[in-house]
C-alpha cells in the first residue's frame, strides 16, 4: 500500500528537518522563533521544548488556556515515545483505521495523536527532544512548529 500524499509530506518534514546539534541555546532560539511568529499572528498558544521531563523552553501567550498544559504534556510524551511527529502518527494510524488510545495500548490520559509535537532529531544521535505547540488546530500547531524549525535550520532544510 502506498502512502497518502499527506503521510509522504509529513515523513518528508522529518527526513529534511534534522539538526546538526541541539543544546539549550538552540532550544531558546527555536522557542523564541515560534513565540515571535505566534505573537505576530496573535495566536493563543503555549509552546514547549523538552527533553523528556526537562523543560528547555516554555512560553504561554495570551488566550492560551490551562488545557494547553495537558495537551503539551500528552503530545510531547507521544513524540518522545515514538520518535515521530504527532501529525505523522495520527495520519499513519488513521490510514490503518486504528486508534492506539483505545483498547488499552496507550493511555489517553498520557498520550494523544493531536498534531503539534515534532521530534528534534540530531544527525548521528537520534531524537533528543520534542518541540510542541498547542492552542490552534492540530494542522496549524504542526505547521507553526515545522515552519520555525525550517527557519532555525536555514537554507537547505527543505
């Protein structure tokens, strides 16, 4: 079975958006890029970059609600567990007509397939963190993060 155009696009994001390195300063710069874009557009979002339980960047903008904290926690947990974006996982599971949060595999209180969390994949090291936005639609949260990563990485990042 061939991939849908959407799944192919989401896989391409992950293939292209690979970091040469990623440290606390990179987290600050990337998080600040996302926050600047969100402020400019008046997006009511929360932004989070974390290495498992270590938060490297956090910003909550006007209009974001306390619910965003839970969405971020669950989205980031999904990305860190599977080492893929929540948008890609959602699309792949939907194509298989399977919801891993039903039937006891993934606890819905701990994981979600809502888009908006993206892996920080470092060349020759693997996934070291998750970048997550919450407050818009799943597609818009994903787009906000991907566009910022693309700007952060610069020319040649897809």
